[in-house]
C-alpha cells in the first residue's frame, strides 16, 4: 500500500483458488507501522462453501421389461440430501419432476425414462439414471392395455382381485403408491393384510413409507388416517420395509428408531448397524424397547399394559384371525361386481387402523379389538 497520510484509508483485495470441496474459512491480517510502531489488524472471519461435485442419481423402483399397464411410477434417490429431480420421458427435454414420479396414458410400445438430480449448489448429475420398459397389448379384458385408473402401476383388474382400491393410488395411506409397495400382493408379516393394504408390512413399528425414505405428500395419501410419517432425513437413510430387523442385530427397526421418524436421533441406535442393538433396554421383555413404549404410550415395565391376558408376542394367531375377518368384511362392503366388472363405490376406505389401534394399546403383537 505504500505510505499513507494521517487520516487516510486503504483497502486490499485478494483471490484464493480452492482445489477441493468443503467449507473454507477466510481471515486476513494487515501489518503496518504507525509512528514507527509495528501494528496488526485482523479482518472479520467469514466462511465460503465450495461445492463443485455433482450428485449421483439412482432409480430405486419402477417398471422394467414388459408390462401391460399404461401408467408407470418411479422412485428415485441420490447420494446427496436436499436435491431436486429432472426427468426426460422418451427422449424429451428434461423438466422438473417429483419423487416419486408417475406417468400416465403411455402408448403400447417401448419407453424410456432418464432422471438426473440437481443439488443446492446447482450441480447437475452429468450421467442421468435411465430405465427402459415396454407397454404390451393383451393385458386388458378387451385385449388392449390394462386400465390403471389411479396410476399406481397396478391394473384395475388386478387391484380388484387382490383387494386394493383401483381408484386410490395409496390404498393403505402409508405414503407408498400401491404399485411401489415391495411384494404388494404378499402378506410379509402374516397378519392377514397384503403389503399394499398394510401400512407396516413387517410389523416393526415403522410405517412402510418412512422406511423407504418417502414423504406423505402424495395426493392419494390421506394423512388423517395416521398411517404415514414423513421420513425425517428425506431418504438419506432407509430400512427394509419387509424386514423387521434390517441389520439382523436382534432388535426391531422400530425399537431402534424409537420416535419412528426415520432418523437416527441422539439417544437412538442405528437400525442399519447391528453392533449397537444391545444398547436398547426392554425392561418387560415384550419385544419393544423401553424408548419405543414411551413413544407408543404403553408401560415399559408391564408386558401386558392393558391387562387383557395377552403378553408380549403371544396372541399373534388371534390377531391375524381378526384382521382377516375385518378384511373380508371390508371387501364385501366395497366391491360389488357383475359379469362386466366393478359396479361399487369409488370412495376411500380405511384399510389399516389396526396398526395404530394395536400399537396404542401397548405391547408387541397385541391384537386389535374388533
């Protein structure tokens, strides 16, 4: 800066090239002499975040191969949090799309989807994830493409056969479209409800949508049913909705994620790490951690919180029998057919109050009351 007259001011600017991503702390120190006295002045400390790394995109689920339905629903994920997605269907221009994304009215023939993530810094995945599939003729009653009225990826005739609602893309209101439910027509936990009708398919206390890293923002998801809890970390961590103990550590996923929000919060153990399962306390030995019982409102020191004579994991058979009976009653009320197909109501019906009904009474596998 040279010599400055008394009372004058000066400024200095500089540029720093940063080679790697991260948070960089910026601070400058100016040294000068005043009346032959050496002095220093420190600048304010600031920070700069450098992010030049694009995210990576994965298509988690969706149709592939040959399908006989004119709609397709896809679920995406990324290795970065807080990303948005852009989709290109059949080679068209990329445009913003939701996760999951549903495409309807697809013609018979080959189709392709490309999807790319975009992070908060504006970096875009240069290698979009892709999926190819073919819509075939012959799936419908008239020999054409099967009708999928709700766009959940399952043809109406299949939904009527398995008991889901062909006019409700999320029949159990857990945040997962029926067609995205893993093994949607199977009953994984043996409770009498197929997975597409069971908001907690593995009976671990966590709703399927939470385990799959999804939110509750689908138009078809009725949050008033209390069968959906949005994943707290936007899918950064996920557990297996068909496996009660994802890490095989001996403690159920819900007992580890005791507040049931899909995040490993302080004081909780990690349902993807078997090494920490023993840190969970189960004072009454009912299969539910004490912390989970506090969340559910049951007594962690009483294996039969409602004193109905059913302790812990016992009573599972009776629970399954009651659920099967309720399921048959619901189907009889909802679906009325003649030789030409569905004639009954299109209204939504509650498929899974048994989840909260059972849990709110306390102990593991406690049967819901009819």
